[in-house]
C-alpha cells in the first residue's frame, strides 16, 4: 500500500534522506539525545512556572521564543551525532554564559533572590549537560 500524504514519491525520498541520522552509534546516541531533550523540556517547564510564580505569563508560541533567544539555528552539512553534539554543546555554553551574566543582576538590581537562586540552578543543569556532551568529544 502506498503512502498518500501529499508528498510526491520522489520528494519523499529526499525528505527521508534529510531526516536520517546514521552511524554505528545511532542507538546509544538516540537514547542520549532523548535524555537531553527530556532535561531541556523540564527546564522549559520550570522557567514557565517561575514566571507564573512571580505573577506573569510566559510566551507561548515558537515565533515569540525565537524573538527572545540568543541561540542561532545552524545549517549542517553532516547529519551525524558528532555534529549534533558539537552544536548542542555550543548552545548549552551560550545559555550558561547568559545565565551567569544575569544571576547577580536578578539579586542586586531587581532584588529577586529567589529568581537569582533559580537561575543558578538552571545554569548548573546546563553545565552538567554540557559536561556530558564534552565527554562524548574526548
């Protein structure tokens, strides 16, 4: 039975090839990346809860998130785990630097020691995830 989802068969080959992540370490990396995803999902939820705890609403659309982020979407030539690890590590390090620059500010400028402490925890979580990624590169 043919797949009928509005994509031409010749185009679906190109799409499938672009989505593939291949390599002898695929299964292990899939599990590893899924763990990173789950940790990031938890952090996003915690940030949203903190925003609500101080009486505000968080952004709710991808368009809004993209306006707020300092992270840059990277195009890639290689669709392999090593490339993904390097990109993800770079993103974690960017978030760590941003967090570190704001921890004292939350406390001293805005008198919010709770959010300062919260941001310290977020930074530590990203530091741990970055360390795990670095260990794959050694």
